[in-house]
C-alpha cells in the first residue's frame, strides 16, 4: 500500500500543482523520491516535528493548496491530534492525513508504533472522513479521490508494503460506499484494511464447512454507508464484523448500532483488536492472533 | 510626535473605549490581553498591511493569541469589515462573533483560541503564497505565555528553512499568563528575541505601545528572513486599575469601574498632541 500510495501521489502530483507532500522524517521511498526531485518545492520535510507538519498543511490548504501530511499513523494522528482537530477539522480544510502502519502492522516495534485506536479517534472528529483501503488497488483509488476532493479533511489509513491485490474484479471503489467482494447467502463477513487477507482465509474455511459466505469491505469507515451495512444485516442470518482496530468507536460498534436501529434479526458478532497494550513482538499475523484475530479463534466463536 | 502617530494613538483610545463599551454587554471578554496588543494590531492594519486598488487588504493577519481577538474585532469594525451590529451581538446566540476567532467570519483568516496554532498556520499560508507567486505578507500575533507551547518552537525552527521572508510575527510580551507572571513560570526562558535569531530569524525587541517604533521596525527590517517583533507591553494598558492585574485577563468592569475607565481614557486622549 505504501508503494502504491507513493506511485499514485507522484502520478497525481505531476498534473496538479496544488498537491504538496509534508512529511515528518518518514517518507515513502521509490516514486516519492522522484516527486521530490521533480518538485522540490512541493515536498517538505519538517523533521521530527508533527505539530508543524499539520499546521503547515492547514495553512497551505487555507491558501488553496491540497496538502497530504504523511508519517507513521501514531505520529500522523495521535501526536498532533489537537492540531488535526482545530487546524483541519474545525476549519474543514481539504488536507489528507496519511497514517502508515495502521493497527498493529509494525508488529515488532511495540505499542508506541501501534495505531490501534486510530479508527475510533479519527471517526470521532467532526468533518473528518476516514478511509482505510484493504489492498493496493483500493489504495490507488482512495489516493486519487483524496487528491481531487475539496470537501474537507481525510484520514487515509494504510498498512505498510507488500500487501497482495485482493479486490480485482470487484465492483468499482466509490467514496462512502461498501464493496461486495463475494456474494453468499448464509453468513456475511464485513471488514476493511489489510486484515481482509485473514477474512478471505476465514471465508474459505467457512465454505469448507459447507456455508455460503458473503464478504463486504468498508473502505470508507466515515461517512459510513449505512444503507450498504443495513442491506448486509438484513440479507443474512449471520453477520460478523472483523477489523484491525481497537473496539471503541470503530466499525463493530457502529454496525451494532445500525443493527439495533434497523431492527435486524441476524446473529451479529464483532472481532477487533483488544482494548489493551500487548507486550508481544513477532509477525503481523502473530500480533493479530494475540489480539484474538486468527481464523481458528474466530471460527470457534462463530459456530457452525 | 507626528500627526500620523497622534491619529493612531487617538484611534487606539477609541478602540479601548469601544472594547469597554462591548464589555458592558457580557460578563467576560478578555479586555486586558487585547489592550496590551492594541497599538500593534492598529499598526498592522493601518500602517503595515497593503491594500489593492479597490481597497481590499492584500496582506493577511492571524491572531494566534485568540483570546485577544476583541482587539482585532474593533479594528475590523473601524475598517467596515465587521459591522456595528456584529459587535453589538458579540457572544450572543444571534450573532456570529465569539470570544475566539472563527474562520469564515469577515476578516478572520484562521480559527485560533487554542494556543500554539497560529504561527504554524501562518507559516503554511506564507509558504503557499510563495509557491503560488503571490506577493503577500502574513502577520501573526502571539502571546508571551503562548511561547511556552512546543509547537511554536517547531514553527520557529521551520520558518527559516522555508525562506519565509513574507512572515512577520509579534510576541505581545505583557509578562502575564493564566497563573501569574510568565517570567516567574519559566525564569530561564528569557530573552526571546536572541533565541529566535539563533533559529535563523531577524528579530527586534521594542516597546509594543510605541506605535511609531513598531511601524518603523517592521518597515525597516533587513528582510530575507522571517521577522519577529518581541514587544514589551503592559497587560490592561491604558486603564490604571486594569494594568498588570491578573483578574482583568477575563472579567468585565462593573458600572463604576466602567465610568472610571472612560474618564481615564478621556484624560489620556486630551494629552495626545494635535
């Protein structure tokens, strides 16, 4: 996703002088190096200083530019949170805050580098849109949308590098819309972000048990496609939300609220990261497993 | 004293009078922190900011010490950018002006109120102007308590890197903050102007109530770098019982105090040379 973001930003930035990248000592390699070389004035590194990264982006947006602020998600969202709230959201400015390594992607770096709570925190901000692509293809579509929109601030939550493309052939990406990746009749799995890979493995395991499985991605977590979620809730006897984010304010809670409001009768489970710091280091899959996000554990809770 | 300076000082007496008048409608309006910045805000709007042929302001002003915005409101009212009714409706549900600047209101170019935000925004605006080939100077007013925010120093570190010679920032150094004197809170923090110079700014230290000195310093700057005016001021300046008294950071005078303040301003006005 990181490389796709860099390529896409480079492509868009070549044709639009309003696009500026502000980074805080963390930059995607590859295409961004080319962008920096070609447009040195539209690439700013503030160093290890995230508040001024957001302040600069806000000031530039007040003057008609469309800045992207980019660093590791904990530092792009948590560290300058009040600057994002006041400078970007309160003034409703078209700045894209890019968070790399959402969730527990940086699985060996410890909780200082885990953006577990990012979805709930970003969704809690008035005017903020929250986009969390699940693969490079969604990343490209989302980045192009962010580069062209003038509505207001966006939190673009990415994983890191090397994710496979999992949505090829699906219906087109559209801001604020869920996407159906697979249509079944028994159980619907709702997800977003890089954890889709695990969800597709889960879907295969459920199908091996003889169940017909739908998979829906929610690339735009805010504003939420309520109609799309309600359709899933009312079209299946069982629904599960699986997300790589701490539960408070994240998608699972929102889907449960929609289920209540729409009087859904399906069985509904939600699987998220724990509301806890785990002192565990290992692969991304191992971290997810420690948080309860692994195929066997989810299968056991879903029943058959 | 030149006629221009006398006219400016008379305007500032009028602004203080108007702020006191507005204060009688509300329980609190941050009068004292506005009084310390008034000569500078007047100098920025009346002597420093340039105008296009049609009279619209070409340069920009950000009140980073947002609690002092009543100083900006009365100046904007005098320029016809805000209306009399806007001030009459100050801090009421039917009006549009609050105790802190709200982006979108006439003449207000950024929402501030939380300290430490305005300078970073001003840096972004000045850089965008440069990038887009626009000849515009961005002025920014900070408080001395505000200088304790780490974000201010991130901006001070960044501005020279970006070559922001089109940025002019002020510190309204009235030596007060919420819980006392700024010099008592951080006694080892001073002086400030030299620190900015070390970071790559051009800086000057002067009397912030000396209108002519403020104008001369900004107009006479060498240029090529961002410029910082560290302005020694008196909180509550112009009304004896409000000067250097922390309580006047926030509260409005009662009827008797209001009458006394108006008397003092009338006396001061009489002493201004023609």
